[in-house]
């Protein structure tokens, strides 16, 4: 179709503006078709890669969705909006103690022969 039209373009035979316009229109049409086909092939290639990864036991690429109701916005203050108070408390990490208090000592009598070598 378009490939045949491109093959029939002879630059030596283009003598007027109309012939030049016609040749450019054919070339632009070919570029548009190839571009569209390229996009379709890229999409198909991605789907095949995902399927291949899934079949090998891995995970396919995650499907990223746009904004939804559960989306969390982060304001300039650094606090996350949309989190309920219970979740916010749950997300806080426990504070680490720099020193542990010892409240009692227990001495245990033990046979040194029962211990592994080196103790």
C-alpha cells in the first residue's frame, strides 16, 4: 500500500510543487502509520514481558493507578493527610531506651563441665 507508493516516488520526476506536495503527503502518512504501529508493538512487548516474568515465577510490573479515594497527600509540613488517629499512633515507632534498668540479680549454681569448651 503505502510502501508501494513510496517505492514509486522518483525524485527526478518531481518537477512542480504539486508533485512535491503529493510525495511529502505520502511520506508523512507512512511516518504516522509506522509511529502508530511502533506504539502498539511497544505496548504488546511490555505485556509479553510481564507475562513472561509471571510465568517464570516472578511478579509482573505493578499496575499503577491514578488518584483514588485512599490516596495520601503529604503537605509541606511533613504530616500525612488522610490517616486516622489510630493508624497514626500505630505507625509511630516505639522509643528506644538508651539504658536498661536492672531491677534484680539471680545467681545460678552451674557445673562448669556441662558447658561447651571455651566458657
